[in-house]
């Protein structure tokens, strides 16, 4: 396993990171002992970057962090441990977001579940439009100064918010976001246009999620073919005809290159020089072993050119269900004048 610098944090991480959203979860692997064995397998293979979140798992939230904490006993110092905060953790109004009030509570909860005294990378799951970014950065800066957090990052943030946060940090003398965690795969290359160049400009590491296209790049989702994945999926992307067309072309390309589609997809995700690590999200050790077998795959220029023909650089095939949608588009009130004003006009 060759290691890469995580932006300018001084930490070095494996090109494959272990994502734990499906560990300890009813929708993934609810067997904690089996999940712990999976984490140990990843560590033994040289993966030293683990990503989790307080909101992962079905309520009660936090099961993923609990599993990770158990698995890292005796091995904590060898791992760059990342977690996230900001998603709702209960029905209570203030048990979510990026306010100082919630951050100070959330970090203590995560530290307890992870059984550690510090978090290497603490990420905002989504920036909170109701909280001034200076408030968020101020609280996170205090956590860094206290030693409870080593570095901070964002997840699935638009370019404008990344720039704004960097400027605020510089003007106010606050800790700045050192990483971004966006979606990226052959099917979703939108971050190549702005996010990856911005990350390079600000010296940020990039940890990408969804390199297998939410399962569409496993080869188990085919046009005109019902699969367990599609029946069980609650994601609209599985029924997107454009994505299905692209997958069929990629399957043909993988066969011509004598590669499993999963290896083609993962190799593509870590080929871009702006990407630090790509998140694996296995449910079983067998799935993990399959993905690890392709860690040394290097795609030729001819294969990369063919991928560019199927999905042009900087473009997305369809829209991810988890894609960032700004408040200006989500809220009807922000898109329409009050009815009284419209009738008067």
C-alpha cells in the first residue's frame, strides 16, 4: 500500500479508505463482531484511513462509531480516524447542525463511542445554512486547540461555500477546513470542474465517496434485468436510463481491458491527481477482499480515453439522490414572491 499526503495536514493516508456507513447498521451488516473482523482485515491489508459518522446506522444512531471504537482497541495510533457531525441525532431541535452548542456536545458523544481521546479529521456532514460559518469554524478551532481534534473538513459542499469558509478562516484567524469529502465516480465527475481545482488551490485533501456509483458499478445492475440491488434500493439513480446506458458501455470496456468492473471503477477514482483517497463501503469481508485485489490496478491512457468518451470529464450522468441541493432551490419561499406581491404585479 502506497500512502499519500492528506492535503497539507502532514498526515499520510492510504489511497483506499474504509467507509463504515454499512457497518453496525440494519441496512448493512448488523453483526458487530463480523464488522470488527472486516475492519481488522482492512487494517491488515494496509488501509490506515477510516471514515465514519455519528449519524451512521439506523436509530439509535452512533452504532457505526461504536463498532469502529471496538475494532481500533490496541491499534488506534496506526489509524487516521475521521468522523462527521451535523446530521440529526434525535427529534430534538438542537441535536443537529453546526452551531457551537451542538458541536461541543456532538464531539464528546463521538469520542465516547469511538473510545478515543482525539479525532484526526472532524468533518461537517453538511454545512448548516442556519449557522454562520464563523460560528462553526470558531468552535472547531477551539477543539483543535484543546487537542480533541487534529484537523477539520467538509462533506459534499458547493464550491462557493468552500471559498467562503476559507476566506472567513483567513480573515478571522481561525482554523480552516483541510479536506472535502465529495461524491465521485465514473458516473459522477462533476467535481472535476470546480471542486478538485479548488481543493488543489487551498491545499485540501479530497476523500471521495460513492466510487462504485452507489452500487451501479459493481456489474450487478444491468439494463432489463431485475436484481436484488434494484429491488432493495430506495435510490432513484438505479432507474435512471442514462446511467444504465453508461453502465452497459463500461461493462464492455472492463471486459475488453480484462478487469472486473469494480477494479476499473476504483482505479479510476484514485487516478485523478486531485483525489487523495476513495472510500470503500463493503458490507462483508468477501466484498472487501474483492476490492482490495484491485488496489494496484493502473488504467492505461487508452482506457481512460474510452471512459472520457462514455462520460465526458466534469459531467454527471443523472443526479445523485444525496446530491447537495441549496436552500435557494429547496425552499419554495426563496423561489417565489409572496402571493400578495405577485397579484399586485
